[in-house]
C-alpha cells in the first residue's frame, strides 16, 4: 500500500489521481489518498472515506480510498488559494509519518506550487527539502529524475543558475554521488552502478580554455569517488552525453545544475518521467510535472507520470525489502 498526497487541490492533482486509480485499481499497486474526498468526487472519481490503511486496502478495487483532510477554503480548479497551504503540507507530513511507522510502503506526492506555499510562509524550496526535514535528514536528500531511457541527478537543485554555479563544490558532488550510488543498489537492484558525471562548461571545459570548474571541482570529486571503488567516468561533455549511444554506457548521469539533467529527461519521455527522492528512510516518488493550473478542471490532464511514479515506488519497496 502506498500513501498518495493531495498536492495543490486547485491543480491537476485530483484529475490525475482519478486517472491513476482507473489505471491501477485492478492490478495495483494500491494506494490511499490523504486529502479532501469531495475534490476527488468532483473530478469524477468514485470515492470511499476510510478510517485506516486496512480499510483502504479492502476498498481499493472498488473505489478511491481517502483518509479525509479538511481544506480551509473552497477550491476552484485553476485558482489556487494559499489558505489551503496548511492542508497541502499536512497531507505530506501525514504520508511521511505513515511511511516512517511502516503503515505504508512508500509515499507518492501530487504536484504542489512553491509560489502558493511560499505566500503562506512555507520556508522550503520544494518537496525534496521538506521531505528531508520531515525525515530528520536535512541536507541528505537527493533528487533524481528517472524515465525508461535515462536517470539524472542534479547536484544543485532549486536555486538560480548563477547561485548554482557559485555553490558547486567538490564535497557536494561527492555527497550527492554517494547517496545516488547507495540508492541504486538498495532501491533499484543495480549491484554495480555505472555513474557518468557531467561537466559544467561547454565541451567539459576543453582543457581549461572554456572554464576551470572541471579541473578544480569536478575531477577531484571523480577521483575521490573512484578511489572508493565506484565505477565512475567523466567529466562528460554535456552536449553529447545524452545521445542513445552515450546513455547505454551508464546507469545515472550526475548533472551540475537543474536544467542540465531535466531538459534531456523530459524531452526523452516526460509522460513516464518520475521524480524520486534518494537518501531518505522512506520511499518517495512523484510525477515529473507541476500543478498545471492552466488546464486544471478541463479533464485533459494525463495521469501517465503519476501512474509511473506509483509503479516505481512499489518496485523500489520490493528491492528495499530484499536488501
């Protein structure tokens, strides 16, 4: 059983939740929603309010099981309200608590709006950092995006590009890569992960003529990790490392900033893309897209990424239980 958070109720979360249940209710994995049941009913779902996970498991084949959570303000699709920020974050906190206690095998999160939450005083850059705090593991969380063709980990995440370059350092690359290596073994069943490290500059610096970050920051990290026994290569020129031939040579690409990794992954397969948080004591996955307020309530949202996130969380739970 997985716990699915509400996300922003004014976004496409309700619609894709209904779509995911329709895709999964006969063959699983099963999930329970923590949120407002009326929002799901209005999105066309067949809903059943349940008191606990056992009741949710029994109900899943016939209806979307919901552990109810009240909203502070009425919801109009496409028109978010920061008054509901407490319920949005409360849904995440309860799901994580359930996973930490073993009630559920993992957490899947519907999309949130960082802007909406920030207006209500939410102090975190996004889901990933909030999850780290909830799990009492701040600073250890690592964001990975995965689809059937590629896995990427940005070493710097939700910061401006200018700040990402300034903050990039050898210790950060080492920390993120160690976490990724351990997670690929524990949660994905890859015994000897092959890791490719991207350069920061065009042509990976071209011997220092286009920048020295490769020489001064990235290569020392690669050498340190290789000394630990990792199968790690790089720095790869970022403009050629995502071709089909190149991708066949590694299991994950460590990227130096957010868009360096997310652009190729979402170009390859956004519909099946999944956001995974590594380095936590709980399993957490999410669709690789946002709230899409512009199409919320239109009935056109594609649930494929949420379905892929559900399936990946269930597969990770199987691997983790074996380890």
